[in-house]
C-alpha cells in the first residue's frame, strides 16, 4: 500500500466534460462521471467462511459485541440511492445500496457518550477514520447489497461501509470491526498523506497542496 500512496501523489488535473447543469451540480470538482464501477483495492480479495464471520464492536463502549451476518440482517433494512466519488477522480451517480443504517445499528449498541470518532477496521489490515456525527447521516450504511444483488467480493462483500459524502476510501470494503474513540486517529490512507476528512466538493484529497491525483489512475483498473 505504501508504494501506491507514493505513486498517487503527483499528476495533472483532468479536463472534466461539460454536463447538463443539474448533473454538473452533483459532480465534485476534478471528477469524471462514469457509468462503470471501477475496482480499486490493495492486496488480495478476502475469502470468508460465513459460519465464522463476525463484526466486532469495541473501544469506547459499555460492552463489546460481536454480530454475525445474520444478526445484522435482522436489524431494520434500508435501501438508499446515492452518488459516490473516488479520490482517483471517478464519480458514479445513483448507486443503489441496501443494508443497515449506521444510525439504526447505533440503537442496539452501548456506546459511551465520550465517543466522538470511529475507526472502521477492514480486511486485509485496513482502517479508516470518520467522525461519529458524520456516520449518523441517513444515507450511511453497512451494506450487503448493491444494485439489488449481494455485493460481490471484489466490491467489498459481504459487508462494506457506504459513506457517500466523503471520497470512497472512507467507504471501506470487507468491514470486520467498528472501534469507537474519544479522540481522532488517522487510518491507513490518512496516515499516508491523504486528507483526514475527505470532502469531495472541497477537493480534500491530500493533507498537503503539494500533491495531486493522477487523472487516469482509475481508467486502467478492472471495472464492472
């Protein structure tokens, strides 16, 4: 992952095609709209025996909890449609996800009032941080379906975060743990020069203005 982080820190800004006005408002600066779904991740796609899969809740909680996949699916199910934006400069509109809202999951957790931040832990050895208040948005899901089908392994199945308001690295694939924290702590990409917040409409790609994102990084990736 380190080599990729270094490689992504330098290139020219793309020329974004002109869209109709209503679509243009939805497209963050420096992004290119695509109908495909590029596949970007580091390392091998994990394989799971779902009989042993679980989601661990820990950190600033009154009680640690383990959820099986079946436990999660028994919670209220929500379907959302949202635009997603990858830091590698592609955006995809009207993506349909289904799962449990983070806000609904919170109703069955015993989170301490001191918890203000969350670290999402995912395979393989990945983590990304988000403020708890941002995860309470209505379109933030722990999702198991995409486009009315189970999320494929290469797109993060069986479970991935969907946090549409931020660049898509915050929407971690292969989620296995949720850690509640009193203070913020940087995740993998955040610790390698990426912006701590990651608002695409503010172009919060990197922590320093000396870096830029290659315009065509995503075009050479596999895509659905």
